[in-house]
């Protein structure tokens, strides 16, 4: 059933007519199908029940299908699509070529090597969502998925590295020759599409294991955003960059801790300010997990439970007073085997802005990894 569903989705997304083409899985040495279903409920106490916006309800957070194939001993590939909210979108589309013994070339659309939490799969996050720090980097086109090329390597001692060159326009962001850099509002007003330009995103990462329980990493990212279009009086070309060390601790008694710090800046030319905006980010997240002696059959095979918590600090501009935010997230998780779990998170957002109130959100999610 899952294979048939995948074929239907691929036909819909890519417009491939299987009536005229033969699907031949034998072209690959081996291939696999997988997917993810996440049902999420969110309650937000900052929104009144009779307000214009809803303050609670369900949504399909992720509905993903993925195909992986190993074509030869040196060439493999992956395609992942998202069909959440009945809006199909391409997530990953990559080819990987093995070079020598320790190196590989990746090409296509995939995550650039920035921020440990961002690189962790959504199917194995410690908390329901990634942190506000991770979201800040994504919003500024410094991490997550982009279209480009990447050279990576790994060694017997576990040290790994990756260097990436991409469009820097985000997921699905075309930046090829002839692509328009602006949108026309009227005959006299033109708005720059800041992420669409001749500039590119440069990212790199190194990860170093320390014995069996610890890892330290360092990511750097530089993106050239904004545009200079003299014909329409547009000139906001500038850079945004970040330097982000991170760590991971993985203890044998079921406790994992991951965290990172990000220090960067947004060019004054890009945002039209007198000075560059320098930002600071911090996040640390931990999860403890305890397996039961045997599954509880009357409770769906529940076989483990745990608790996770994290704290994030976001300072978008170090020269501006009272713009910082602290976010606390915490809650239990229960497991029904390795592929199915249920999480509940309380999220408290504390803004330093004068007169602002704390915001409480209760976010729960079922995750099924197919």
C-alpha cells in the first residue's frame, strides 16, 4: 500500500506519465522507501478564544515520503517530498558520488552543514519543534535546505567535514541566469527579492568526536543577500554571516544533551540601518529516556518513556535595548517501539520588551516514522 501511495504522489508532484515509461527498480543495486507522519496540536494562550485567529487546533505538521537508491558502489541518491496541507513540495533531491575512500560529492537540494540541531532529523528531535535559535538562522538564509554542491569527508578517527556552495535562496529557490530579482508593485514601485541575486551562500562545518560520548562541532555561514538594480533605484546589497560552535553529549544511561552558540551579523546595507545588526543566539536541549523491561500490550506496546527540556536565548540586535527573548520548553515523551512516539511540550516565551507578557504554548505531537 505504501509503495502504491508513493507512486501516486510522485506522479502528482513531478508530472511523470507512467503510462509511457517503465519503472525499473532493478537499475539500482538496492533501494528503500520511508516516510514520516506527524500530527500536531497547538494551544496559544496569547490569542483570545474569540479573536480573529484560532488559539488551538490540529494540523498535519509533516507528511513525507522518501525514496533512497544505491545505483553503484559509488553513486547513490535520495528524493523526499512533503505533502502537508495538500501542498506538495520538494524537500530533498540529491545525488551523492563517492570519491576516493573518505570523500563524497553531493549535488542537488539538501541541508547545508550548519547548526547541529538543524541537521538532526525531524523524526528524532528531542522536543516537538526545533528551537527559536534554529528558526532565526533559517529565516536569515543561513541554514536548512538550499540548492547547490557540497564536498564532504570523514576519517577513521571519526572527524568529519563539509564545505558547501549553494544559491542561498532557501528551499526550492531558483537563482539561475534570467531569474527576476524584483517584484513589481506598480509602475513606479519595485521591491527587491533579497534572496534572489548573483550572490551565493558559503557554508562549512567540522565535527570532532571525543571518545564515545561527546562531539564538538563548528559551523560557519556567509550569505550574500540584497540587490543593486540601478534601473529601478534598488540598492540594498549586503551580507549576513554566522559563526556557530556546538556540542553533543551522549551518555550511556539514556541522557543526551546538545547545544550551541551562534554569533553573527546582518549588513547595514541589507536592512537599511546606520550600523550592522549583530546577533547572539544560544540553545541547549536535553532528553532522558528510560526503557521498560517489556512492552505494555494493553497500552499499544508502550515500551519507554522520557523527559526533555531546553532553553533558548535570542538577541537579534546587540545594540538595541530590550529586544532579547528567552524561551523555555519542556515535557514528557512516551514511546511505542522505535518508530512511534507521543510528546507534549510546554513552551514559555519571555520577551524583554517593556510591557510584554509571557506567552504560554502547549504543543503536543504524534510522530510515526515509516
